[in-house]
C-alpha cells in the first residue's frame, strides 16, 4: 500500500517536535526584550508545532537553561559595586574571580522606582558574561506608598535573565538608622513592608531569594538610631514569624570602633557580629531556621583618600586585616555564603572605604585579596544553546 511521503514526513516531524517539547519544558527562552518563563513554554512550542506543519519551514530557537550543578563549591569573595558604571564589573571580576576563582559575588543597589530597561539589560548581561552573582539591594522606598512600587519592581526585575537560579534580593538597608528609612525609625512599619515585599517577590517568581535589610548592629539607641535587637523584637511583635519568612540573613559586621577594630575580635562591634544576630534570632525570638549569612557590607576604612585621615589605618594594615578576616573568620565559617565589602569607589568623605582610587587604580587591599586563592564556584547557572526546527520539502 502506498503511503503519502508528505504524511510520513509530517508524522516524523511531529514526533520529533513532541520530544523537543518534553526537553524544552524545563528551559527558558530568551527574546530580545523580555524573557518568557517556564510557564510560557508550552504555548510557545505549540505555536511552533503549528507553524512547522507547513513545508519549507525552518527556524532556529535560541534558549537559555540552568546547567545542573550540586553547587558543592562556593566562591564567597565579593565586592559592593554600582550599576551605573560598567567598568566596575570588570574590576569586580578581576578581584573576586582571580586565582582560580569563579562565580564570586557583587552587591548592587537598586532604586525600587528604576525602570530603565536598557541599563539593567546591560547589567544582567555583564553579570552573566563575567560570572558574577548579584545581590540586589532595594533602596529609596516611600514607606507610606510602597505597594504598587513593590509590585512593579518585582515584575521589572523578573524580566531579566539572572546569571544563576537563585535571585538574591536584600530588602533595604540599615533600617534602624533614620537616614535610611524616610527620616524616622519605625520597626513596625518596616516589618509590614518586609512582609509585603517577600510575598510579592515570591509570588512573582519562586526563585527570588529574600534577605532582610542588614542592620547597623553596632549603633546604640539615640534620636536617630534604634538598637538592632530592640528593632528586631518590635518587628517580630508586629508580624509574628516575619524572620522565618526569610531565605537568608544580610549582615553588616564592621570592625569597630571607628572602622578600625581587630579582625579576630568578637561581638557586635566585630567582623563576626552576624553570630550575635543569629543567636538573638534563635535564643530570644525562637527562630529555628538556619539562615545562610550574606555579609553585604564590611571592611576597614583606610587613611588614604582625597584628604589623608590619620585616624584610620594605612592601606598596608587594611590589606593585612582583610586577609586575616577572610582566612580565619569568613572562609572557614560554613554559615557565611558571601562577603561583599563596601565599596568599589565612593566620593569623599567615604572614599576612605574605596577599593580603587579616583583613577580606578586598586589600593593595596584590593591587590592583597586578588592574590588570594579562591574556589571555582559551581552554582546552577544559565547556559546557552539552540535547536533547529524544520518542515517538510515539497
């Protein structure tokens, strides 16, 4: 019995495309303006199936997918940078991925009202290309009008191809300092905003990984500050279980006093202050969750800058202390996931925290950390591939 060759061709193509559909079900397709998510794949491929029934049809589909990884190696080294300057990404890469390292971290502030697609498309492209894991820190919220802005920000950030599966979001910064919370200290209000932000981001994409806004842990209660533990207690009273909703813990363990403490000191004024924060969560607030720690700010101020400040150590001492902190405190501690010291570069008077000078020439502590051996992190990252769909011949 004769069988129509076109029928056979269509049958084979349909069978192969069915296999392709199963394969692509876990993948995410990249478009020029927006990335469709896995929930869109079925309709996307079905559209192609219908088109592929036509003869002389041919199309190449480019896509990105998570490359499987047990993530048994994590490169904790990181740096605090800014989205506006593309050169900072290369400086960060040269620091955190040096000496055998791969997939180090960067902290990047994000104005929650920012909708500049071109800028952030470039940012995420640089992050993927340079193997940098971002921790996005939200800022500039209006605590009295945050709902719509939060939803729009979650949807906006969800449009981009993040370099790894987990999408780290730190919900604001040092909120127990009035300067960073609309001129007031309001733990109840922050608890409400944090709770809402977690729900919105998680509802937008379950791969968002939510961190608190790190506290100024060394500040005492005054007109402009509230002790961090008192602040946390009032948050828990306002929203019981708020800290159990977090995926990780952001911390700012600076070496005090005067950003000049010894790297092996302990307590709330030390580079191990996160230990006191975790102990308070567990022993006082009853939080049993084991939260990984993201040190989103830390570091020593140095005397060198636009104006020399002898109240700080010179860069030689800062370089030595940074090495000690990494080697003897942060790297051996399995609780610590990432360390992003403040900051790549800042204007005076905060230039005493800069890791490069006004000409982008690295200070000695940059060079000292760059020279340290680092692991090649292996997170589940996005990789690129393509597949060709073809129709039958006439």
